[in-house]
C-alpha cells in the first residue's frame, strides 16, 4: 500500500491512524522507512484486514483490465495500419459510432510515416482515438446487470446511435441485442451462450 498513490488509497477502507502511518512511510527514506513499514505491519495485525484485502484485489483487477485493454487497442491499431479498410470495418463493428473517414485519414498518414521512417505521430493519434472510443462505450452503458462470461470477462449492455448492443470485454464482440436473440449461434464463442440465456430472461427490458 505504501507504493499506492492518493487516489488509490482513497478507495481502500483505512482508518485515520493507518492512513497517516502509510502516508508518513511514503515521505521518509532508508532506515526510518524500514521502521515505519514494521509499524504498519504491526498495525495491520491488530485490524480486520479482509476489507483492505478485497479493496486491493479490486484495484489490482482494475489495473489488469486496463493493461489488457491497452494491449488490445495496440493490436487493433497495428491491424489498422497493416490492413487498412478491412481493419476499419472491424473497428466499426466494435464501435459503430466511430468515424470511418477520420480513421482512413489517420491510417493513411500512419502508413506514410512508417514508410518514411518518421516519428509515429499518426499511430499515436490512432491509439488515442481508439481509447476515446473504448472510454465512450463505458460511459454509454445502460444501467443494467453485468453478465459474467465465466472466463474472466464480462458483458454489458450499451446504447449507441444504432440501438442497444452487447459488448464483451473478453473477446470485444459488439453485436446488436435483437440479432443475438434471434440467432444465438451467431457469435462463435461459447462463453456468450450463458449471456444470451440471461438476456432472454431480461427480454422485457430490451424492447
């Protein structure tokens, strides 16, 4: 916890004395820091640490999800530069509100920079644009239960300009809800079957 920043510590249920001890350890160095860490260990042994452990696990999971998302966005960016319009179609399937022309312009510029051994300014702009699309998808989610896939991911519902869609954080599927309900074999990924079954149970919310 001593390595965490203020925003992360704010998410952990720490009493004032323990929080003050952690903040002090962050400010001091060498021998004094070692003694302060020993004090924090002693304080933790005198407390119920389960809520703290759960909060730390949540922070770790959130960080891991963020890292996985960044890796996925990097892969999509690289496919855009390598494959052009085919990869742009994939992006539009994931995020229907994406701007096709803007993507084409960024991809064209990124290819020119790559071929001319220039700094990858446009590649960075592509990543930034993809990140904005992913973050907008999170903000636009309907307040509705998340559906665990059973494989470490989650599915959620969101509104877009084209209606309600299912977004899977595990495989990044983005599919219209009604299409999934009419043709449950459409996604070729087994972990969506439980999600589709749950959607049928909530069908009255989706009309």
